[in-house]
C-alpha cells in the first residue's frame, strides 16, 4: 500500500477547508445526499461518497450505500484523488500497487472498482472528492465518465454557492466594523479639541459644538445648542457679528474679534472669537467654523494698565497746573512737588510691576525704534533678556528681516504725518525669536506723546499654540474627509430638520449629482418629488429612534446599482434625536454573483432547460398548488431511442446538437405554463399542470411529441431520425406520491415502453391503495 503524498500547498489547503465549516457535522445534508444518490444510480454502482480530506482523516460529508463518518487519511483513495484535477479511475484495486493491500480492499467494504474527481474551493484548493466504488471490478465507458463528471459539476456548484455565501457574510461584517471605526474617529477629533470649536449654519443656527466651547460660558454642549448666539452677545455684539458674517460670505477667509458674552450665571466673559467659512470645492460656503478662547485675564490686565496710564496723565497735568498757579510760594510748591514725585514714582513702580508680571509681552519703544522697556514675558516669548534688549532697535530685534523697512516707514508716517498704517491696527503678525525662527503674535500698539516725542507701548501675545490647534483641527478635518471620500460606501448625515449636513464623494459617483447642492438645505426642496416619496418613510422611521435599512436600485450615469441603505439615529444624551447617519453599501456585484450561482445550480448547461434540482422544485410547487386547486397534473419521463449510436457514429458534438434540438421540440409541444427539463444524458422530463381530463390531455401531448420525432435531426455531417420512449405518471388530488416517487414511476413506465416497442408512451401503473390496518 502506498500512503497518499502530502500536497505541496497542504497548510493553505487545510486552512481553506476549515474556513468552510463543513467538517465535524454528522447531520444529513439533503442537497448533497441527492447528488451522491444520483451518482450511484446513473453509473450503476453500489456506493457513492462526497469526502473531505483533513490533516489525519477523511470525513464523509454525504454517503450512499455506505455507512460511517470518516476513515484514516493514510488508507484513503481520495487522498490520492486530490493530488490532481483529472478523474482518477481504478478498474480493479487489487491490481493497483497503491491499493492492492489496503485494508478497505482486503477487507470490508472490499473495494474493487473506484472512480473519483477532486472538489475545489473558489480559490482553487482541492479539499476532497466525489467518488463512486463497487465490490465488483469494472470499467467506465465514455458515457459513464461524462455522466460522473456532470454530477461532479453539480456537487462543485453546490460547494461554490455555500462558500460564496460564507464569504459574503464575513465581508459584510468587516465593512460594518470599518464604518463604525470611522464614525468614532470623527466624533473624538471634534469633541476632544483643546479649544472651543463650533459649527454654525449659514442662517445662524448651531450645528455642533464641543464641551470646551460650552464650558467657557457655563453651559453643557446640549443646553448651549438651544441658546442663540445673539442672545449671548447683546445688541451691539449682534450687529458686529452680522457684519463679520457678511464679509465672510463676500469672500473673506477668516475674521477675528473680541467680544463680551453673557455667562450662564449672568456675568460677562471676554472671548476671542475666530470666524471662518467652510467652502466646498466650487467655493460655495457650506457652514461657519467658530474658534473661541477665553481672554478675560488679558482684558483685565489691559484695563488696569489703561487706568494706571490715565491716572498718571491726570496727576501730571494737575501738578503742572498747581506749579504754575503757585509760583509765588516756591517753598510750598517744592514740598508739594516732592510729594507728587514720590507718588509718581510709586505709580510708575506699580505700573512697572504690573507690566513685568503681565501674561503678554510688553515692549516700550521710542519713536526712533529704541527699546526702553522690556518685561519678563517678552523675554519668555522672544528669548532676549531685558539686558540684551534694552537700548537696541525694536525692528532689528524682533521684526522679520523682510518686514523691517516696512515697519520703519510705518513709524515715520505716523510721527511725521499722523497717518494710521496697518501696523498700528490691532491684529496678527509674524515676529522673530532670538534664534531666528518666526513666531505668530497678536499685536496691540498705542502711543503717548511726551516731551515732543512719541513713546509706543506695544503688547504682543504669542498665539503659536492657538495656530497649532487651528492647524491640527483643519488637518484632522481634511484627513477625515479624505478617508470618508475613499471608502467604498456612501456616508452622510441628515439633521432632524431634514437638512443634509454631510455627504462623501461616493454620493456623486452613485447619483451623478454634486453633493454640495444639497448641503444645509431641506432635502425635499433639492431632490425630485418622486425621490422624496421613496425616501420619506425611511427617514421618518429613523427619526423616531429606530435603525432602519432597505434595498433600492440606483440607475445613474449609465450604471445600475443595487444598494443597501441604512439610517442610524444620532441620539443626544437627553434622548433627543439630533439627526441620522446615512450609510450605503453597493450590493450589485454580490447580487449578480448570487443570481449567476442560482441560475447555474438550477439550469442545464447544454440546453438551458431546468435541471433535475429545478424540476424537483417545480413538482413540489405543483403539489402545493394542487392542494389549493384540486386539479391533476402529469410528469413525463422521456429518453431518445438510439441516441448512443449517434455519439458512436458522429461524435459527442453531434450528440449535443441532437439533445438541444430535442429539447426545443419538447418545448414547442407543450404550453407556456408547462415545464421541460433535462435530467442527464438523453433523459428529459415534462411537467403538465392544470389538466381537465388527465389521461386524455397527457396522451394528446405524448402523441404530439411522438409525431414531432418523425422529422430528421440535421447534423453537420448528415442527418438521423430518432424516436422517443415516454413514461407518464399522473398525480391526482389526494395521492400520496412525492416528487421523487413520481419521477421513479414515470421512469419505470418509460423503461417498459423501451423494452416493448420503443417510439411510444405508456402510463405508469397506479400505486395500490394501502389497506386499513383495522
């Protein structure tokens, strides 16, 4: 005995087999059992198996004429079969050195004849075989080989269908998991931003905001969504907000302003607000993005500095007037002057200490650019110590090289012509660190005219962190958009007021329509009434808090798609439905493959007629219909007389042409409501339903078929005239025969015709009524 060699791809082959979940089950498998029974019957052998070859054993998935679940792989015939794609044929195992002393040859079941064909997965791995065997030596002629290969094809298609269904289920689960992960990424990016972030619609309503934004005003995100921004700003702030909104819509990129907003507890909070507009690829604005940062401490410091400066001015003016008025009493004036000087020194000291500890960089500069004051925050921001900065030129120290001349010209214009260049407007600029790298800062410049010269007070606030946060937020949003636009699914979001807030690029691919046209507009206004009629009930279902899925057909841009749409409610913490997420998956390829597999499983490849499986389904349907309508029906079993001689004389191609022509003649002999099927070889069946006089109606059809056979079959190399033998089984209402029994009865009647006269028909004998056991 020769043990079957191990295939070169054994590891991958076993993995493919295990993934099909076919091993280990001892439950009957009706679909496969019918095929093994068919294999044994058409070849005329005692036993047939569908075996799966595992690592150490072969498992019998279906058996006919043989009992048992598995045998060792070392003694298996099928272990040799899976080594190649060709049919393995052994007329007498006792004469084959691979099996002559095999236990299943020398002992039960005493295998002599064996024939087997490997079965594959969709990936091409040979996992088992369909085999037949018999205790008597024999050979298999060409017709027998063809019939065995036909049955093997049916088994292979059944396994393909099961493997495809399993793969489709796994692929769907992976797609659902990826969509859930992308949704989580989008939410965490927005909600965990280090600054206050909010999205506002073009008409001024909140779309979304994070908890950090709401906490600046003492609210939660959910409660702040219910409060209009105008209610927090007051009348003046509202007017400024409208002007900002209009400038952005007119083409501006971003606007920054400082406003006092009303805290939930009633007091005012200074916030620095940065507005920008999010635009689509065509430049159309979609919604506003608002970044908020608390600047209350900075504002408080500015107010204190301003008060100190104003107080100092008033005190100096008052003392000057007193000195002029008190010129006559110099001694008294000198005393008062000393007191004033002491008080001024204290005020300056307080001002100096305030500036030294301020959270913004403060630089005092003369009109010629010389630095005369430099606080600690300026050192931390720009890297120069006070000692290094004092006496140096402001422009040379912290202005970028390319901007220095422009800065000097701006100071000159202000000093000489009282002009107000952009340099003195509140805003942002790029400054220079000691090591040379640029620093984004927000500047505030004020001037004091003392002793016929100007002194400039410059406050500089490092906004690097804020810029970085804005860049990170923008990059994150762009990355998320890129990810969603390249997913092979449709992703969107519909708000509770039916406004579409988001659609990825897949929408345009499927519907051939720019998604930007739908943004922030009520969906019923931007799609056709017919489209809304199809969508309305599904959206309504999801808006009530229930996940909802349905299948639909999208026919756009010359391509028809079958898609699965799913609406997932977006529920807030308080239980309110804020909107729904829209997910769409293209099922077109899967549906097309399912239909192809279904058709191949139920259709004869040569004639295009229903095959045996389809016929059995049709008969079972007729049995069910008969219970309701109580009308008889008939089953014909036909075979061509002398067909083997056609194959022997003209070849199998000619035989195939005869079979196809015979099928067409049968189809022309019956009504459209009747069914014609091919079982195997030259065996055909007909199902006649809705009969009035069953025997008379069936006989009329049989005679019509016999008559049609008088016309010769035209072949490429000649012509032949054949006849047909027909067996007819009548099923009356109340009969107990099932589909298989009806076929067997008609088959028996056909063989009686064939053995008697051929070229005719005969009705099957009625089944004897069973006697009452009482």
